C-alpha cells in the first residue's frame, strides 16, 4: 500500500527543524513519509478494519524494529 509508513511525527518535526535535507531524505527512505492530509477512503477497501490503539502501537513498534529503528 502506498500509505505504509513507520515514521514518527515527533522525529519528522525534529528533523525538519534541525537536520539538513539529506538527513531528512535518509529518514524518509527508511521509515516512509507521513501524509500531509487525512487519509480518506480506507474504510471502503475490501480488507479494511479498525484496530484498537494497543494493536496499532504494537504493529507500529514491530514495523520500527523491522526497519532498524527504536520503537
């Protein structure tokens, strides 16, 4: 899916304020890009399902570990 990301909003804001463009590019290559607008339409996808906050946090942490970053 094009919207897959394991980026952290806090990390993105920090990098945008304190890092150079190549550092931001490396981060986005590793963790993906956060959407700048709400993601609409996912609810109508065939396998879409709502998950709990706890399940989201676990899946996000797993993705971060897989990509080599802190969860």
